[in-house]
């Protein structure tokens, strides 16, 4: 084995070990300290990584997450672990326990996260060593995933657009991204949840987390949605925050395509999903493309205006199969604004363009390098024939992890690990990238 190979193998072994350490016997905690529960899109990433060699655990991961699914198809962003845990806001704040749509157990939150579950399931079908078992599992899970997509397409859209909307910044997965700044200005601070204690600040540096001003708005939005029992029609009418987000819609379109492929394998009728996928992709291209910016932009549903803020998420339509060629060129050029060289030689992508007004290299989703976004962009680049650049970005992220560990995010200039340590999805994404093909060490 070459020195490079040995070092990649050692890194993979460390990632696998971390995923075992974060396993609670039934599923994988997003992290043991900062996030001691099961998070929706983190978990889908973990299932994807586990499907490389740990098929049974990958199934367990998805089964555990979908045990929290609501009767209306909604897949909550957190499945809470039993017992008191140091995470705020916990189940008592979400107040979902007695709702008719929610399961009796487990306890869950009442909002969603980006829908990458069908994509994880497809991955499991492709990578699972025991193919018969993988097919049987996919056939069992298919109705639940279909119900999840139906919930998003039917309950999260309004007449006049096929795009789906989010009602909380936490639903985007990019909590304090500058994408939400203007919309949050219109949200009054929390009333009922006054005097709360933020457990995140006991684990991560305050400068690496959202501000108290933002937390007051996050909790205010939970109050609004809780007040209407998270019921979709009433939430749509009541929410002071409703945004059509590029990343969320792109990942749903991609997951729709994956669900179509799964339907074919498990003998289900793919037509409803095909129709959703086609309508959604068309709407993304028609309603979100911003030619002057060379990027795709969010739409604020309540003002009807575009959110003219540059973030890496605006380039993620690179992933979409039907992306017109001239737009692919523009997006690739725009991507150059996000390229950074943390610590000097590694190549990486900042989440917000360095030098732009809202750029902050340490504060969470406002500038740092994020493994999840790197994964999405690397896949998008491969689809556009940019395999070499994809590989350099993967090698860059793996280099950052190798240097400082499985951190939540990384400083785009120094490369230092930031936020939470020993994060499951950072380890999962490392496994995924290391298994993808020969990644230079
Ligand atoms: C972060 O979000 C949670 C709320 O869901 C938090 O800050 O408490 C985000 O980075 C999100 O994308 C991620 O899924 C979650 C767990 O890693 O942490």
C-alpha cells in the first residue's frame, strides 16, 4: 500500500470508529455532546456511509428515523433520544407529544430538514453487499419515503408554484445563513419561551454559534407553529417566515429522481414521483435563476421578492440533470468566488463568499467550510464533467479533517476545526469521499 493509501485507510478507520462511538444502539447521535439526538439529514448521511460495509446498521439508522414520521407524512428534523439530554430546545419546547398526527413514541420536533433520505436509500440499494436484503428493505421503506415526498410537494407548496417552502431557518439545515437575515427581521422575539438556557453555548464557542437575537426568533417561530399544532394549512397561514430555498428544493428534486429509480426496483408506480420531479425542476429553473448574479436565489414567499444574498447554496443546481449548459458555465464561474485555501495549500469552498458583507469565517453557516455543502458541490461538479475539481475539493476537506479532526465546520482561512467536535456527519462524509475513488492524501 502506498503512503497515501495508508493514510486514507487510517482516516477511514478513525471515521468508522467515531460512527461506532456515536451509535446509541439503535441510531447515530449527530454528536455525543452538542447534538445528542438523531437529526434527519445528518442521519441520512450516516446511513449512506454505513451502506458501505455495514448494511444492517444503515437500515437500522433509517428505520429509527422513520419511526418518528408523522401520520401526515412529515419526517421531523429531530427524533429525540429518551431521557433528559443536554440539548435545547428539547421535547417540552416542541410540545408535540399529544398531537394526533405525531407518533406516541418516539418524541420528535415539529419541523423538517432537507429531504436526502430517498438518495440515501438509493445509495444503500446500489452499495449494499446483500442485494436481496437491500431490495427487501427498500420495498418496506418505500411507502414511508413516498409519503414524506407527498407531504413536501402537497403541504409545503402554495397555488402558483411547484416549489416547496420552509417555515423555519432550522428547516434549511443552514441555521444562521445570511439568507434568512431579512426575513427574520420581520419575526418578533419569542414570548412564551423567555429566560431559556442555551445548552449549545456550553459546548461550542459563542462566536461560532448563532446569536441570541437569532435564537429569540428561532423560538418565536417554534411558538407560532406549536400554537397551530404544526398542522400544515394553519402553519402556512400563520407563519411570519416562509421561504422557497434553493438547496432544499434542489435536494428534493434530486431525491425525487432517486425515488423514481427505487420505485422501478421495488415494482411501485413511479408516475406520481416523476410528475413531482419534472414540475419541481422546471420551477427551480424558471423561478430561482438570477442572471445578474450568475446564481440561483431564494424566494421570500411573504414579500414575493428574491433574496439577493450570495451563498454557496445558490450554486447547488449544478446537481440537477436538466441544468441548461449556459447556466452551468455561469455557476462554475460563480463558484470561483467561494474558493479558499485554508492554511495555504488545500482547496475548499467557503459557505459565503469571502469579502462579502455578511461573511464571517467563524460563525457557523456564515462563512466556514461545511462538509455537507462540499459533498453536494463535489457531486454536482462531477455531473458537469469537472471530476478533477471535485476530487481536489474532496481532498481539501479530507486534509482539513486529517489535520484537526471530525469538526462540524472549518475556518476558511486557517483551516481550524470549529463548532462541535466528533460530528457523525463529518465522519460519514469522510467515509463517503474516501470510498468514492482514489482521493489524494
Ligand atoms: C445544526 O442545527 C441544529 C438545529 O437543527 C442546532 O444548531 O441546534 C445545523 O447545522 C443542522 O444542519 C444540523 O443538522 C444539526 C445537527 O448537526 O445542527
